[in-house]
């Protein structure tokens, strides 16, 4: 399967800093932007990146989508990096301009609530995106972003891979290959029944992670994905690091709950990829790339 064309960043690239969902703390955005500057980029903080309100949002839906559109249309900007997640990206989906995004493909980085944007970019534009470290949530800390996977996915420095060194271990052994899609399971599940549900139309390796999600909730949501037909083309499943979901004492129950929900799924299953809701060393995951899965090893 041929690889999709993935936008890239270079040293000295200008990157837009946006807040498509909840309001971010100004001091964390500033710290993250400073780290990006030292990393070699030129951060461009968009007008509403620091906005607070209404409610918990970083501005109105119209203001947040205006920042996104402006970032994609600005020819001097090569990438778009979100400040934090929270809630709010789904409000933007009816307002996004497909033709505008289609004509101006760029690196897009975020996780958690921004799963809805990753899904929209793939469904509507087949735009590969990066499930990876955000400005306030990760780049604001010295060890927030994993440099190896960032350089690989975002800057194209060699093929991307993930294995035991990135936290992965086998729940069910086997080999598979397909388009790497997914993100935060609660956002993917919430999209079912809407025009913006993730469309899996070819062999897929499905990546799923979350925060504060108990074993029975993983069981319920996975079964919902199965019942809704989303698993039809899924050939392998990769779960994220579950430390943000349960204590170590509950890990065995969580794994058993996931495998119970997947009792009719025959492909390989791995768990532990340190991407998304993790503390330090947040791995960048190349959503939209064609990958091979061999047990607990992924290669592009």
C-alpha cells in the first residue's frame, strides 16, 4: 500500500499555536512556545490561543475555527500545534471549510479531544496528522515530548517505529498491517451516529487511548465500536499506556475487560504505547500512515 503524502516541518518552520477546545493557562502556553523556539521552530500564537470563555472554551466556536482557518491559509506557516485538549473541538466540525483545508495541507498536532479534528481531517481530506505532544500540556515541560518519534513523524527523519522501548507489550500475538487511525476512544465513540464518525474503509491498525476511563467503560465503549460496525476493517489494535486510566492494581482487570469486549476480534492486540495522556516522553503517532504490526512492534 502506497504511503499518503505527509506534510513536514523543518528547522526554522513557523508553527501556529491554536486552542480549538478548552482554555489553556497562559503561562503554560508561553513555556511551551519557548521550548518550541529552542527546538528550532518559530511559534506563532494565534489570536484566540489565550482566550478564556465562554464557559471553559478558548473563545466561541467561530473564533476558534477562525484561528484554524487562518493558520491553514497563511502560506508562511508550515504546521499547527494545539495547546491542550479538554472539550470543544467537536463544535468546530460543522464550521470547518473542507476546500480551504484540502488546498492547504499542513502538519497538525494534538491529542485527546482533538481526536474529532484528526477524524475530520482524515474523513474529509485524507490528511495525515500527528497524535502527539501539545504546547501547554507537553512542550511546556523539559521532558514532555519524545524527540525520536517527533523527529521521525513531524520532520521525516527516518521511518517511524514503536516497540517495547515505547511501552508496548503483547496482549494477543500476531501480525497485521493497515492504515493507522484512531485516538481517544471516548471521542471516537461519541462520534458514532453523527456525520463525523471515523470512516474506516480499508485495512486498519486502530490506536486507542484515554484518561480516567475505568475497565467497565473500556468494555462498554469497545463493544459499542464493534456493534456499530467500526471494527469491520480493523486488522490489529494498539492500546495506549493505561496509567492515566487505572491504578496498577486494576491493570489486570482493565486488560481482561478489553479482551472480553474483543472476544470476537481475531487480530493482534498490543498495549502500553506511551502516546497521548502520559506523563513525559509523549510519543508522536503518525495517524494516516500505513504500518505493519508484529506482536508489540509497529513499523512504518
